[in-house]
C-alpha cells in the first residue's frame, strides 16, 4: 500500500529530524491520539 509506506517514511523522517526537537513528541502524540480514538471506537 503506497499510502502506508508514505506515512511510514514521513514518521521516519520526522524521527530523524534533529533540527526539530519537538517533532518526536508530535509523532508520539499522534500515536497516542490514534490509539485513544481506536479504543473509543472499539467499545
């Protein structure tokens, strides 16, 4: 799936971008939001 690969590449580049110290926290925050919404819809 090209979209999934693109998202994975974007996450990887965000994690490796040292000139943006907050990018890692943004990525982690996005994962937390996705996990929360998935848990909410799972009920």
